[in-house]
């Protein structure tokens, strides 16, 4: 779900257990950075082997940063990339996840690096420097998200927190989808990545969420054979003719798009979504990441659908 990239282009388990045991004997709760999990080290996950719980994690992806903090490993994260802006307490640095530099990353002395893009074979470069790397590519399905959260939980010594998180996500999404009003005819939608009309089809991660809610994507015919990877660029004429019931803007922060700017577009006044004020402004960050806040994206979709008269 890397929107505009596609569109435009440590403490061992024994020590942790001992600390937790001492806290229990003293009647004190474990600290925020500790875990009550039955984590086992050494551990191998996704080709990564760690002898002990990592205590100096570098995250080079906004999504993995959110995942790490959500499973309780935030105290173990010592640096994140320059695009990781959530949660606010994430230790932002000048490291880049888009154009990573092995020497700069290694200078942070990490015992685990987590990233999404293997640009310039950065994984091989870091492994040659004896730095463990976990690669979490952009998710294609929700199951990919759940798997990555589960694996990060295991690698960081927080398997129970990860299991709890994925179950909450599953339950929340299932409830949201179950509450969608039933209609005799499906609503259609257009999802805008940027003002030049790059969009997604139903075969992408984002598109699958809309399909889950029961919506039809007006962009699907533009990439029927998948040759454009699910990210076609439409024309204003095609969009107007497709007449979507709903328009979702994932370019409100980056490109200052809003209901007002859409309404001002030439020839768009007759589009159903414009005429009926069914234009939804999304948070760019939430809309572009496949971490825990994907539930918020599904909620935004469901809320928008619920407001459309049956």
C-alpha cells in the first residue's frame, strides 16, 4: 500500500524472565518495556535468527514502526526512518527507508533492522555487516498484515501482545463489516491517490478492504489484466463517465485535496458522489499503511457507506 511510491513512483529471555519474576515477588507490575509472554530465544522467524531479545531495533518503515509499538516493543526501538511519524513518541531520525544507507544504519548499532523495501539490496548489505534484518513487504491481503504483526511480536519477545492485537483487529473488522447496511445494488467508488488520478483497483490491499465492505471499484476495468499492478491512472473523462457513488481522497495531506477542490473540477458537478456530497477525506498516513490502524480505514469506509441513503 505504498501509494505515491507506486503511483509516481538487548536483554536475553532468561534475564527478562528473572526481572519479571522479581517484580512479581515484590508485588509490582512488569515495566512497560518488559513482557509477560512465554517468548523463547534463540528464535528464527522468516529467515531471521535472534539469539536474544533485541533491545536496539531500527525501523525503516512507517508501517512496521506502528506495528512494533502496537505489540509493546516500543521501548526497544531506538531509531525510526524519517517518514515514521506515528506514534508521536517514535524516535525519528534522518535514516531513509526509501533510499537506505547501510553504513548509516549500522552506525546505530542495531540488533535488529526492520524494513519494507529492499532498495539497492540493502538486506544483503546489512547481513554482510552482521546486522539481522526482517523484511516486511507491503501487504497484499489482511492476512499479510496479521502475519507480519505476529512475526514481529515473536522476534521482539512479545508474542502474546501480537496475538491479542491481531485478534482485536480481526474482531473489530468483522463487526464493522457485519454492521454495513444491506443494499439491493452495490455502491461504486473512486479512490484517489493523487490529483493526477492515479488510483487502486480491487486487487490491491486497499481495494480488498472496499471489496470486504461490499463496494464496486470504478477503476477495475482500467487494469483488468493486472498489467499496471493494480495502480492505473485514469482520465477525468473516464472518471466522470464511471459516475462513482462515493469518492475517497487519500491525498488530503500530500496534495491538499478536499471535497471543495473536487467540486471545483471542471465537468465533475454531475458526478453522483459530488452531487450528493459523498466525498470522503481520508488521513493519508492511515490510508497508506497496513498496520494496526487499518481498522480505522475500514471504519471510515463503513461510516461513509452508512451515510448513503438506501
